[in-house]
C-alpha cells in the first residue's frame, strides 16, 4: 500500500460512512439524525468533513432533502460493501468469543461431498465441536482456483481435472465411475462395458466443466466420436431421475449410486476404461502453513480414508508423500 493510500485509509471515519449511508437511505439529514440519535448539525458536519477528505461533493442539498452526486453513488456502493464486511467480521469473531476455536474453509467437488464427507466431517465435528467448518460445493477446476486464490483453506477434488498454478496435494479417496442405466436396458446385461460402447445411447451428463464430463468428452474424442448429450444436470439425484424416465444413460461414482438407492429403477454397470478409476485428493497451497485446526482436519480425513481403504489398495508408495501438481492438463 502506497503512503497516500495509507493516509486515505486513516482519514476515512467509519462513523461518517454509517451516517452517510443512513442519509442516503432516508433521503434526509434530519431523518437520519433522528434514526441514529445524533444532532442534525453533527451529521451535517461529518458529511462536510467526508466531502473534504474525498475532495468531491457527495450530496446535492435542497429544501426537501438530499440527492446523491455521481461520486456519492459510487461511495454509497463501496460504503455498503465495507460495512457489510465489518458486520461479517464481527459475526465470525463473536463465534470465537462463544467458544469456537477454529474455522476451516473447504471447497469440494460433488463426488467427495456425496460419497465421503458427510461421515468424515461428522466424525471430526464430534471430536472437535468447537471448530467451525464452512463447506461449499464447486466444480474441481473451481476448487483448485479457490485454494490458489486463498478463498478456501483446503480443497477436495479430482486434481487431474484442473489447470493452473502449482498446489500441494495429498491422497484422500479412490473413486470408481460406473455407467447408470434403466433396469432392463440392453447394456444392463453386461458385467462391464467400455465407454465407447455407450456412445450409441443418449446421455444425461453433469455440468459441462465437471471432471466427470470432461473425462467422458476426452474419451469420446479419443475414439473419434461425440457424446449424444440429451441433457445437462447439476446433481447426481437429478441424473438418476432423468435416466429412470428414459432420457438416456449416465456416468457417476459407484458409491454415490449405492448411497442413492431407491432414486429410480436403475442398475450400474462397471466401466473398463482406465480413467473410470480416479483419485480424489486433498489440496492446499502449503499444508505445513495451514492453521492448526485445518491441519487437524487434514490428519483426520487421511486417517479416516486409510482406516476404510481396502488392504489390497494400500501397497505402493507411502500415502504420506506430498505431490506438487502443476495441473497443466
């Protein structure tokens, strides 16, 4: 921040901003003074001082009230944003006063949220009831961007779907994609099929930027084919209902389909393609610099995954190894 910017920040008075917003909302200095329990002359003085600080008129004053100048309209927008941020900060800090000792922001893709996080985060909350967890669902590419930009402490997603900056990742879960078809569909007679063999069928797909749909599109392109996409949906339950009602077939994680049993008369068929077996990973800019509560959560998630991971999958390199992913796919 340049010296002039620091000087400007110090000269802006929050009380004056609050009074300015009140005057704008009520259209009158007198009515704003009554609402804020302050003398009208004091409100007028603060507004004059604010205009002097900003070196521009903010209000047109007339006998029936006030009207905003173009500069005043701009300030009103920014003042409301600043005051809203202060209210949000107060709300979050008050949680610490009430006993919340940590706050972890997580962005995760739909596969992780549907299949694994309800149980894993529920168990963590029972062990650490005073830690607040904010969880948001996003596409894998958006999860990676949020972590890189600092909007999330921790990301949980399919890393191979991302592109952008280098991030650290740790293994979390394995994810198997399967084909979902209506019961009695011709493909339901097979124990497993190649994705290419499904391209004669109409498809119900997830969001066009989702990691699952991107993998499907790449597989179709590799086979010199295109996907006959009938409809895009934003959720796995909606996909099941569309497939049940004859709008096509679809691809989703096996465990998610198992957890949603009863959503339509459907069957799942294994896919033989290598891309149908995926890794869902934990993502951070630097795990070693995460706040203590976030590091506790990372340890908990990885411990839960290792406890539930089949012994046959635990061979190979140590799962504790950090990977730095360039995500330049």
